[in-house]
C-alpha cells in the first residue's frame, strides 16, 4: 500500500508540474494546483496527464508550423528585396546607356589636339565606336553627351557633333573599366593609331579614377 501511495504522490507531482507549465496563467499558485490534483484519483490523473501530453504535442506542432511560415515569409521578403534591387540596377544601367541621366565613374580621358584641322568626322565616329566596343558605358565630347542618335558631320577643320563644331583642342571622356578601354584603344590599326598617324594630330590617353559626363541635351 505504501508503494502505491508513493507512486500516486509521484504522479501527482509530475502532473502538477505539467499543469503549472501549461496553465500558469489560469492558476494562482502551484500549491493550489497540487491541492486540486491531490483530490483526483490515479485514473483521473493519468487521463489528465495524457491530455496534457496531447496539448503539449499540439502546441509544439503549432510552434513548428509558425516557425516554418516565418522562414517562408523572411525568404520571400529577401527574394523580393533582391529582385527589386536587381530591377533598380538594370533601370539605372539602361538610363545611363540611353543618356537620359548623367553618369559618374572611372574611365579614360582623351585629349585631342588638331591645330591644323586635319580631323575628319569619320575619325570621330570610328573613335566613339571603338570606345563603345571596348565597353564604354557613357561618352562625352567636352561637355556634350554622345548618344545612340548622335551624328558627326562637317569637313576637316570644321567637324561637328550634333551640329556643334569641335574646337582645335577638346576632350573625349569615356566611363568604363580604364584598363579595358585603354586596351581597346591600343588595338593595332584601330581608330587611335589612325588618328595619331594624321601628322599634326596629337592624342593623349590617361586613366581616370572618376569622371563625370552630363545627360543628353
């Protein structure tokens, strides 16, 4: 009989602890809970304990489900953020390529001196195309942005860019990777070599850590 009483008290203590953990908001003290459980039979206590186990399992399952939902939401938010950043970056690149916005970054600067007016419009067209082929993201001649529809015209000593006459000395700014742009300009038989073979035309190319070109007019 003593063993049964000891087992009963042990079961009461276990159930009291479980009830105290799950129902603490509804009970004032652990002593009150223990007194209520002391009045129950061992059979009733076993049923209560089984019910508490079921409730605990249900709560754990709900907690796991909520954690999964939270992970899904966090992953979705991160993916949305990455997609938005990629779209914004692509839009910015397209705006720069279209010339609708100014651009800033590293690149190369070409100083062209043509004291005798030997430069031709075709020379400038070839030079700009060579810079584009080398990866130039934005090009400007002095303070004039070069776009897809930019035209070169005029005669030697009177070459024009979109109708604006070039002075005897001017600068060409190209934004992009300096090493790649310089490598493109150094191609044998390329636009730069042909320009420098024009006699009095002098071209100086320097890499720049930061350049700024305006948007299209």
